[in-house]
């Protein structure tokens, strides 16, 4: 027997003797010495894991000795899980021994005590410590402890799950290697906890409604966390989602209520009653998890078969029901807005939304008696989230499909709400290219309405007629003014906002040409005061700015200057045309 083994044997014998004698002070000192020794082994930088492996093997055989007093096992259970979990990080064989030791404590000690001990061990190391191998045996043991609980399991589970979720979020938020075996083991152990919750619910015959709601939220939360950490690219992750989806029936969750957010809202509302308000805050990703749960059905046929739910029927219901469709949009936005989810999942979310919106069509009837403004905050956030895909996706095909989906969502809205949302999106966008896209959407909307209601146009006697659409009112010029005369003062910044300026000029030119050729004045763009204001405050300052930028860049012969000058050509062309049209109409104005 080497020196280390002899030292460990003596320390363990000292622990046993002190506990048998009832000497609390000496037993605490002996256990502290044991933990200190194990910590020194885990921190010792050696090429071999032999010291750690042999220490763990020795401890395990000591613990399973039939002659060992239960009081000794109980005392060691309070301190050893942390120390052996650290040693388990050193190698696979160390991990296996650490797992055996922690599981033995769960089997031999009070499950209520072990739930608290394991949570304390995870809390102790979760701050700044993200090695999955440390937490994996602890999560597996916690799942066993849950199932062993005999009384009031909800209170124990409620206290433990926030710790579990904090650990998973810390480890899975920024994984260095998505195919890391240790990461896979951690995720599988988190799913094992879900299996234990299912077993408890079945044992209680689902009579504990709070536990069932908690079970559902946990499943949705780890669905989101696992998807953020590992993506959707391998069969391993598909297998995990298959397991998670199989819990839907036991949680009482349906695809329709998940994608519309009803199941999540009900569970959170139920658990928020009384003193659980702070508790439910740890389930911040359940909405994203709900969307992903539905999305995984499209990603995997096996998942769809396991849940025995018809996603096509869900899509059909969303196509028919506008309220539920907008609710689903609010849930799916969580996928688009997430910075951690892989683009492959966002692509499938866009595909799902595109499929739904394509079935809706463009000829929607809207109840004029309803106040649609209550939907504006949610719809605004949803459209902003889709914009993130349009702007930041590296795949041009995905960007195009996201833009097509964006336009179909706009088409699904009542005209007044559509106008207000486009205005809000424009005013709150900092990207020139996005502002340009939004103004093009405005121009496209005006073009469609102009040609769909030609009988209201082209009649000189009707030039004071009020058009039914908010897009054909004086307010539409606010879009142009926002770009050509920014709220913060001065002309727009060039060349940074070239795209937005060009789009604003094209919108103004479109309005001017159509109003003058149709002898209408829906937007008041042809009034003398408006024409004078546009020339004086928008177009002439812009002309001076363009001339200044051109002169400045002509001094240089580099690629930046060349690109700037090339970008100015279309702006100059449309700008001078707008000035000509405005001056020509000013001559005939009264």
C-alpha cells in the first residue's frame, strides 16, 4: 500500500472512530481533513489520473462495507459529493467512480437530505465553473433522489429545479464544442430528471396539479436550453428531442396550445399563485421551448410519431383563426430573436411561419368594430424579430424567405395597424438597409391600393375625396420626412444612409407622380405649402449635401471613394427628378 492510500485509509478510519464515539468536533475535523485531501488530489497537476482513481475506488469500497455504521455514511454524505464530483472531472474512469459514490449516498441516505445536499454541491461550484463532468453525476443522483421522495415531493422539487436550471443555462449557453461527449451526458442527465418527474406524477396519479404544471415547464425549459447548446445537426440531439416530446402527453400539453402560448401562460399563472412569483422567474425560456417543441416535429418524423399529434391540423387551425395565428407569431418570435439558437432552427421556424401565412392569402376580412391596437406591442416585437433574420442571416435564400414571410405577416394586418407598425419599425430602426426595405413596403402597399381602387382615382372632381386607406393620407409623407429631415436635426448622414435616402426619394416620387397624374390630393402632396416645404426643407438641403459629399470624395482615388461616388449616382438621379417634379407642380399649385 502506497503512502497516499495509507493516508486515506487512516483518515477514513479516524472519521469512523470519531463518529462512533460521538465526538462531533473530532468527526468534523476528520471529515474536513478528508475533503482537503481529495481537493489536493483534484488540483494536483499530474500527467496521470491514478491518484484520483485509486482514492475514489478506496472511498467507494469503504462506503459499501457491510460493517460501516449508517451514521458514518450520513456524515460523509454532507461533504463528499462536492469533492468526488471534482475528481470525476479528471477522466472517464474517475467519473464512473464518482458517480457510483454519489449514487450510493442517494441509495443509503434520506432522499430529502440528499436533494438539499446535491443542490448545495451544484450551487457551490456553479459560479464560474462550467465543466459538465462535475454536474453530470450530481444531476443523475438528483433524479434518483426525486423518485425516492415519499412525502410532499412538490416542495422538494420546487426548491431544487431553479438550481438545476441555473447550472444548465450556465453550461449550455456558450458551449465550446457542441459534440462534446461530456455535454451530451449532461443533457441526458437533465432529461433523466424529467423522467423522474414523470414517474412521480404517475405515482400520484396526476393528482398534484402543481407538480404536473412544474413538470411541463421543466420539459419546455430544458428543450430550449438543449437546443441553444447543441443545435439540431446530429441524430444524438434528435434522440433527445424525441424523449422530451414524449413527455407532452403526461404534461397535458398540445401543439396548438404550445404554439399559441396558452399552455405556458396557464402553467405560469397556476404556479404564480401565492408565494411562487419569484420561483417561476427561473423558467425564462419556456416560451422558446414551446415553439421549439412544435418545430421539432417538422425536423424529425420520429418526434411527430411519438407525440401522436397532428401538426397539419394545427397549421390548418392557425390558417383559419387570426387570433391564434397572431398568438403563434408571438411565440415563434422567441426563436427569431434568440442569439444562441443555431440558424438551422431559425430556418425551420421561418419555413413553418411561411407555410402558415401562405395558406392565409392576402384577402383578409377585418372586423372594423374591434380595437386591433391592443395587438400592436406583440406584433411589433414579432416583426422586429423577423427583421433580425432578414438582416443577419448569412444565407441569402433564408433572408429572402424571411422577407417574404415578413410581407405576408404585414398583409395579414388591418391597414391602420399595418401603417402604424411600419411607422414604428421605421422610426426605431438604426439600419439604413432596413429602413429602405420598410419604405419599399410602404410604396408597394400604396401601389397595390392605388390599382385596386382605380375607380376612386383619376377623377378631377374627386380630388378632395378621402381615401379609405391610411397609406393614402398626408401621414404617409412622415415616412419620407423621417429620412430626409431626421428628427435629430440636419440632413441625413451620407454615405451611411444612402439606401434609406434613395428609398425615401423613390417613395416621394411615386406619390407625387400618382397624385398629379390622377388629379387627386389624398396625401396633400400637391398643395403649395407642402411643395414649398419639401423643396426648402428636404430636397434643397439634400442637394447641397450630395454635392458636398461628391466633391469631397472626388479628391481621393481609393476604393472607398469610388464606392461612395457609385452609391451617389442613383440618389442624384432620383433627387433631381423629385426637384423637377416638385417645381413643375408648384407652378400650377394654388
